[in-house]
């Protein structure tokens, strides 16, 4: 008759094997889905009003964060920081990321420069956005943007 410690070890092995199988199945199902780029996710949250003005406040919403997170192939250690780096990478055109068009960048910079926690992180212990975004956008650096470059 096996000892109690032997049964515990066997039970742990079975649980570990089950968890690994579940993770593998999740990874395979993610790989089968067509991959949506972060840029496409962000652009899907851009809205225009009747006058043609760009509304980008939805790009920092909880729904956008959740949608972006669902497109990631692997689980992230720090998803909030990864989301911030991805969004700001498109704003400043760094890290080989496609920059947002000038009108979207201008509208988004107004939101990002406010010293308040981003909408998607309110109610959590994450403080991203609390100091406001101080860098210049991609089109600001090129001198293409209009009124936002005068703020700096």
C-alpha cells in the first residue's frame, strides 16, 4: 500500500500535467485565431463625431485594454505596463511601431498629457498616467501637428 507522501506526490504530478495540458490547449487555440495587431485594436476604438473631430478617449478605456490583452499570444507578467508601452510606442513612432495619423495623435496626446490615471486602470492599484505624458508625438517631432505642439 502506497504511503501518504507517495499519494500526495502522485496527486501533484497529475495536477501539474492537467495544468500544462490546459495551457497548451489555450496556446494552440490562440495560434489558430487570426492575429490582430495592437495598432488595429487601437484604431478600432477611434471614433469621429458629426463635425469630423477625432475622439480617442476610448483608446485608454477598460474595453480597449481587455481587447488588446486578448490579442496577446502569451500571458504577460505586467500587462498594464505592456499596454502602456504599446500605446505610447505608436504615439511616438518608436520600437518599429506604425505611428498614428496626425489627427489621432493630436487628440490622444491631449488625453495622455492630463495628469490622471488612465480610464482602463482606474479602480486598480496601477498608477499609469498619474504624471501625464511629457514626450512629443511622432508628428510633433516632424512639425506636422497643429495646436498640440504649441503646448510644449
